[in-house]
C-alpha cells in the first residue's frame, strides 16, 4: 500500500464507521483494510473506542449545558483542506 492510499482510507475512516459512504466507497475502504495491516489496526482501535464509549454511556445523557456547548462548537467547526504542495 502507498502512503497516499492509506491517507485517503484513514481520512474517510469515520465516515466508514458511521456508514455514511456510498457502497462503492465503502467497498474500496473494505478492500484497503483487508490488504493493509496498519490501516486495519487503526480501524480496530477506532471501532474498539467507539464500542467502549457506547457501552460506558449507555443509558446516560450528557448534562444540558454540555450538550449545548458541544452543539455550538461542532456547528462552528470548519474543515479547511489545502491542496498538496508540489
């Protein structure tokens, strides 16, 4: 695997975990994970962390103040991608 392929796969990992990719993109990520052990390891870590958070937070609800702050911050978050230099 090339580092470029790994970078692309890992950039879309959260979308993949959240089932937000179309079938073709999800299949491409699956194929990459099957062929690339470091990326598969990263996927496994993220999947495990999500599982722990879900288990630990089951039945719990964040305080209203925290929920409002998180909503405000995420609503204001902007992702800026710069083209590669070269």
